[in-house]
């Protein structure tokens, strides 16, 4: 198996006009999520590496953010007033690169370099090599503090730009997140949104078996956040919630997106084995069939 | 630039570099709205009360949370600010080392890390509060510049340089009082050694709070008829390899003296250079172990970082080669 440009052929979808209806937006996000999944599956299968379980858990969130929420386009990728999206769970870099390609930030054919020697598309994202990446993440518990710092800069600038950060649920076991949440609350960063990819699985077991995060909504609320729970695979719900922040003036928002690792592939979904397993030829064909 | 001519540097008035730090930071912040301070509750220990009064919104205090502090600084830089993180060096570099590596150095963000009260400045508080490892740790990280100023003048000059340059910088700011080594017209040049005393028999390379002791050591050596060259090496990374190689070539050996572990810091950098370019006798003075209880001054003396200790090491290097 070798990843080549023949495997990097996804359509570039771009954004809909701003006056598009909600139904049009939701349909657009759904199509983007489908194309991103197909392309990401090809990347992981042909490159022989990646974190497909976490990728598929997060793709609906990424497609919603880039497809209809974030005020950022390939033309404004360096604009100081752009919204910021920080992927804290940096191991789903494949999903991020594919999303960036779907919306025109990254040439689709560049996806064929994924994980190859000297590629810009490292196993964890590098802001100095990939336009649209805001922070070099990978070690867990780093994105949320960086997001708090950016949200603080926006507040100092009296700017309306927003900051979104996607964290894994297992990642919340890192104490640095809770340090950052206290600071976000103290500084009343209500244009900061933390999205938790709540798939309830970590590397080798459930979060419950490992270091249970529940009651997560109550914990986040106790740390001063406005807490909202959504179905993390429902594009309509994601769009409504992520575009509506802040929910409470003066409070940062904590969106718990309930997801399944490997969604929606029948044999991957909610299966801990698919943290970084690579689909073989038969599994690949089966997954492609299910996505089509 | 002129180096102050004095009878003995040891008799000169002493200064706390944190005063120069806060004065310069305020001056820089006044001139550039992008500059902000970031602290871990370390307002008092960084002497930043006057800064907070002058720029209340621009002193971000995240509380006692160093990992968050460094991550927040990286995010502030992403938003166009120039954060000066100001925290006890032991906690800043030890607790937040991975944030320094990933969020600052690897992300290559414009963050200035100011390690307050480094080395053994906290004396009797012991090894948990000593920061003798910071230079070795940060020197190992790509993209990181490491600066160890010797006096208030160099502290101010290095800060001005850091504010004007793009990218990650670590600067040590000492609380241990030191005499002025430089004249007021000193301007900091990255990666350049300064010959603060000419000499051809032996070389002492030093920085930070130990530099003036190295000069005092040279005074003593002169009394014995030994002409010691004293190189000030404020930039540990990138190192002035040319000056080190010249010292290796032109004098009988090199003594390094620093308020840090005796491996991996300035001494380590000098030794690596000498071994690869011009093998020579090198003696590294520093702390080879966790220090016992004692004041900062006592500990420096105990580990041979006094004028007499450095002079002894130089004499021994010349006579025995070790």
C-alpha cells in the first residue's frame, strides 16, 4: 500500500454564500463530512497509519466549524481578525488536513504526502508548515491554554473574533486544561468555546474504566462555563450551538459533543480497537461502501 | 563600548537586576501596546507591582498555574501580542517545560520567557526552589535563544533586544545583587562574547551573577603575574564559537564559571565547542549536585564560584592541566 495522488481526489467544497438557508448549510456540512470521511479513510488505508477512530469521531465537528461557523477562509488565513480554531487533540491531524483541503486551505493533491518523509503533513499538525493550523499540538492538554491566551488577546484588542478549541475527552485528564478553564472563567472569556469530543474512549479503554470524567457537565459548570450538550454527529445541532455562542454573557462556553469513535462505520463505531488501527483491504472496501 | 574601570569590582555598589527588569519592561510597554506581562501570581516576586499599576489590563495573572501560563502566552502571541512571561525560573522552566517546547519553541511563537531568581538565588529555600537546570534544559530545545545577563545594564539591554526580535527567548533575571560590569552605553548583541578583560595566559568564560566574580578572580590572578582573559558570554545559545575557539587557541586553558549545573549549561556549550574545534584544557565550575542548605552567597562560595575559587581553578588548570 502506498499513498499516491490517485488517492487524493476529494472535491473542494468551499463555503456557501452567507445568506444561505439553514437547511442548505446543514446539507452542505453533511456533504463535506461525507467527502472528508471518504478522503480520510483513503489516507489512513494507503498511508498505513493514522488515528481513524478519533478522526471519524471529530469530522462532523470540524466540517461544521470550517463549513459554516468559523470566520476564516483561505484568503483570510493570516488576517489578524480571523476566528481561531485550535485542534488540541493533535493526533487527529489527518482529519484536520482533509478538512482544510475540503475548504480550500490546502491543495488536495498535497494530502498524498501525508506522513511521508519531509511532508508538511506530519502526524501532528505544525502551524509553521500548514496554513490554517494555529498551534503545534500533539502532547495532550496544550490546546486549551493556548486558546485561552488567544481569547485574552481578542479581549485586550476589544475584538469580536472568536476562539474555538477541540479537545478529546480522555485529554481532559490532563490538569493543564483545568488550570486554563479557571483562567477563562476568571477573565470572563465569553468568546471562547471549548468543544469536547466526548466519545468516551481513550487509547485502550473507556474513560469510565480509566479515570472517569463524569459528571463532566457539572464539573465544567463548576469551573464557570456555560455548558451545552449536543449530538456531535448531528450537523444541525452542531451548527445551531456553535454559531450561537456565547450562551451566557461573561461566561465561556463548554460544548460537550457526544460522539462515537469510528462513526458511522459499523465495525469501527464505538470500538476501542480503532484508536489507531489501519483498515485492511476488505475493511477499507466495506467502509467505503458504508460511506457511499 | 567601555567596560567600567574600577579598583576592584567587588567594592562597587550592588544592584538587584529585577529593578532594571521592571523599569525596562514598563518603558517597552509604554512604547509598544503589544507588550503584555504574564505571571503565575508572581507579581511581587517579579517586582511587577508598578507595572500592574501602570498597565492594569496588560498584566495577565493566571494564578499559580505554570503550564497554563506558558500556553496562554503562546495564545497571546498568536493574537499579535508580545508576552513577557515573568515567573520564578524553577517553576517556569521545570513545571512548564513541555509547554516551552511545544507551544513556544516548536510552534515558534513570539514569547519571551523571563526566568526570575534563577540559579541558587533562593538559597535556604533549597533545591526545589533552585533553578540550576534551566539553562541546560532550554539550551536543548531547538528555536530557543538563551540569555544570561550579568548586571542591570545587560538585563535592560537584553530585554530591549528581545522585544525587538521575533521568536522565542529565555532570559534569566537575577534577584541576587551584583555590581555593574558594563558602562551605560552597552548594547546587547546576540551570540557575541564580550572581552571584559584582556589576557593571554588563561581564559575565564562566565555570565550572570558570576561574571563579576570572574573579574575579581582575574584581579587576584594579576597579583600573581597571571594574565587572565575574561569573556562575558551572555548568550549561551547561540554560542559565540569563534571567541571560544580563539580562547582555546591563544591561552593555556578555559575555566567556565556559572550559577548553574556543571554540565549542559555554559560550561557544557564551551566544552562541546572546544572538543569539536580546538581541543584544550577546560574546567567547568558550577553545581554538580543538589545544594545543601545555605544562603546564595554561601553556596556560590562553597562550589568554587567565588573570586578565590575561580582564581584557584585557573591556577590549577595552568599548572596541572585539570
